[in-house]
C-alpha cells in the first residue's frame, strides 16, 4: 500500500476510536528523576517532587515524565516506566480533589521495540498523553514511518489511541539522524488524528516551520506548539512598543507564521514552579513591566548553572536542578545518572551559594504569593526567606 493510502486508511480506521482532545495551554514541567547513589529510583522523593511542582494548583498545568530532563537516555527503561506511573498516580489523585494536572509520559527509548513497550505501559497506567522523539530512536527507519505505521499498528492492536505529542531536540538525536524533523515530515505526521502537537527545543524559525506545516491539516488550536527554550516566551509575547519593538514583533510574527505558543516547557520550573506559572500568565496577558521583572530574574538560573573548567564553560543544568531541590528539602538526593554531567570539586558548594542568593533576590523582587515553597505548597517559606 502506498504511503498516502496507508495514512488515509489509518486515519479513517482510528479516528473513530480517538476521543476529542484539546491540547492544554500553560506550563509543562519536564520532571527530574530522583535517584540514589546507586542509580536506583527513590519513589517517595519522586512523589515529593511531583507535589512540589504542582504547588497546590499554582504550579504546573502539565507534568512531563521521563523526558530528557528526567534522564530517559541514561537510566534503565524500567526506571522511566516507574517514574511515569508515579506521575500519573499523583496527577490523577490531585485531579479527583481539585483542578487537574495532566500527566504526559515520555515514551522514547533507544529502540523501537522499547518505545512501543513504553507506549503500551503509558496507556495501561492511564496517562493523559505521550511524548515521543522519533529522531532519538536509533533503529526507527524514519520519523514518518515510525509515527504513522509502527505506532498506528500498535494502536490498532491495542484497540485505542492516546494523544501523541512530538518531541524535537537536536541534543538527543540518535547518531546519523537529522537534528530536527523536516517540514515535509511534520506535514505528514500532523495529518494523523492522534497527533496533537510538538515540544521543540529550538529557535523561532524552527517553531515557525512546525506551525506552517501543521496549518495545512489542523485547525487553529488543534496542533499545539510548546517551546522547550522557555525564555523565548518573554520575547515572543513582548508587546510591540516603539520602532524597535514593532520591528521585533513583526519579525517574530513572520518567523512563527503569526502563531503564538500554546504553552511552555521549562526544566527550571522543577525548582521555580510558581514563578514560571506566573511568567506564563503575564506573558499571555502581555504585561510588560511584570514580564521584564520575572524574565530578568528567572534567566539568572541558567547563569548560575554554568562553571568554567580548563577555560571552557560547562552547564550542569540537571545536576544543579537536583541540588536546588535537595537544598529546598524537596528530596534527599541530588545524584545524577551515569553519563549526566556532574559537579566536580567545589562546584556544588558554589552553586548552592549562588542559588540561595538568587532566591533572596527573587523574594525581594517578585510577588510574594508567586514564590515557590517546599512547605505544603504555600508561600510560607518564601515569606520567611524574604524576611531573612
């Protein structure tokens, strides 16, 4: 069967099984995976991180388990599946009490077989959606073939579908694969009834390629774009004021095909869930003074994660994120998986000094009710910090 005919058959066969789903907007947090010194999952600590990032409804709208920030490519697949189950359980438990938080599961594995096994596991545990990086699957013939045929066959066998979001990150592309999906590939994949959007870690031009490709086959809002470079939202949503501002706004609209992101994926929000939720709100509302205040403060977290070794700059984002959570009392271990860049020498001590100073500045600068707190998800500890 020719590819176009196969796509048509798959779409008609599976569309009736797919319940209507609207991609959510807001803050998506790709969760870190909490490990002990032997690389084993600390389940209680992982649940604590989930609850911290939710912040009693003032944090994440979406929790993304087993993504790159969760070290999926450096831990055993069984650990990724265990983390997924914890996140789904915690999100669903909260959903029964109050405003729900969606649980998205990263299913990407090194092989197609393990990726499909993760897909089946995500469906079995009741995940709200799955996220897959087809360019990171070493033995997948092509992104289109994997999403269209391999996943389509799995859905057909299982008898139901689940919303699928693409994940595009050049840093984790398998050897020999292109760094990003081609526009023609996105056009094909976006036609599938179970594909609802993409999380892409790239610049504005690549975001625009996705928007342009999906616009041919999905109505506005049906294919959501979530930038993985979270700081982009302070630029993309910035009001057009003055000649320079209008020029920048025009260029942004041109690059992104006049379409703004549906949400933002932010690894630093593991540490600052309230602050990033507030940032999404004020960016969506184009509140320039607050955008400048929050953007200027939150961008400093990336700076304090950088160190100089032998004259070269290294960024220890995951190690710093875990160290910050441990310092806050959210978890008991900041161990990283083998292969993840780790602290050397006095770098941990120096990072904690920087982090505590950044929190003091945030407490003095940002709105008190939007300061993340480890204690019961309230702003109590943040107010104590501000008074210190």
